[in-house]
């Protein structure tokens, strides 16, 4: 057991939190092995049972890294300050009372460990760690291919999807304020299982257009293109003309893990996750090259 996990277990006796910390601890120590940690905790931890920050604080302190914690409730930030001071006297920690989107906008470092909330029984590895990682992988794939996109391609890891969609609403608000024009939005929030295709929200002309690309997807059995709901985080997004798409992975095992205590890192199959990311990159590439009608 790592020192961070041991420390966590000394301070927390909520079995759900302990299981979360155990799976995170083994994922970090087996697969990531960071030498240095720059961590962002979205939503302050301030003592008592619900303190996942206890693990993150100790882990960051152990790695002599730095931690930033942001919360929209000023009292939580104040409690958090005294909590961290007591438990982690040597930790380099920054506190921010405010909107996490604005905080991240002004953040200039390069974090390598970020805590986003999920449904609160497990890590939320399928729901929706998988979608976050796949979305970031799209850019990684383009970078590896040395692909220079025609359009701006942005990855958004939306906050608060599970209990209010405030991240999605804030994104739409900022995009209006900044007069941004989105032509295409793609969401992945149905688990990291083998991809099967996409659902689309668009007009008939654009649906015909995506169907003309279907043959490119067919050899990999990822060519189920249907009209239908795409994703709750891109739902509020409006633009003059926009095509929305949702990755459709195989749904047979989703509810074995959805909002359950076994939705942990080890429940995700690396190959299936990667296939989904590659499928998303393919569609993003096509819209980037050929635009929308
Ligand atoms: Zn969910």
C-alpha cells in the first residue's frame, strides 16, 4: 500500500471513499508513476467524510508537487484552507473561491492530475472518464499524425454533468459572449466500450452528407449512423448552423457499471477505449476537411 493510501485510510472511514482511493492509488502507481504532480481539485475538500482531497493532498505533498483547489462556495474554500494547513503543512497549495471554468481559463500551468466529479460511488471510469480521455486522444492522434486542422478543434471536459449541467450551460454562455461559431460538436458519454457508430442531430442535408462517408467506417463495423439524441453536455450549445454527434459504443455492458461502485479504472478495456477515440478522430477529421452543408 502506498504512503498516500495509508494516510488516507487513517483519516477516512467511509468505505466508498476508501474503495475510490484504492482504485485511484493502484491506477496511479501501476500505470502513471508521476515523478512530479501538478494537481487541480475542482470542488474543495474541507474535512469530514467527503474528503477525497485528503488523498490528493497527501499524494501531491509526497511528490513535492503543487495543488490548486477551486470552489464556487467561499465558506468551503475557507474551511478547506484550515483543513489543508493542519493535514499538509508542507503542501504547495493555492485556493480559489470562484467559478471553476473561469479559474481554468486563467490557469497557466500544465496540470497532470485533475479531479472532476462523477457519480459518487466509484471513479466514474466509464461515466465519464472514458469520454474525457477519448476526447483528449483525438488531439493526441492528430498530433501524432502531424495533422494540421482547418478549423479550431477544442476539447471540453464539462463539469457537473450529473447534477445540473452547469458546465454545459456555462460553455454555451461563454461561447455566446465570445461570439464563437461552432459547426460541429461531438460527445462521448456512453462508456468506453467498442464503438458501433454515431447518433446525429442535424438537418437532412448534413445527415445525407455523413451517410456518404459511411462506407469509410463499414470495414471496422462502426457504421451505425442514426438520427437521435447526442449528449447532454453539447445539448445547450447553439450556433448559426451546427451538426451534433454522439459516439455510440456497444451498450450491452454499460448498465453493468453505470452509476455503480464497480465503475472503476480496471473496468475499462484499453483497446475498446482506443477504438472509440480513433472512431471519434475519424469523424472530426471528416468534418474538419469537408465542413457542414
Ligand atoms: Zn452518469
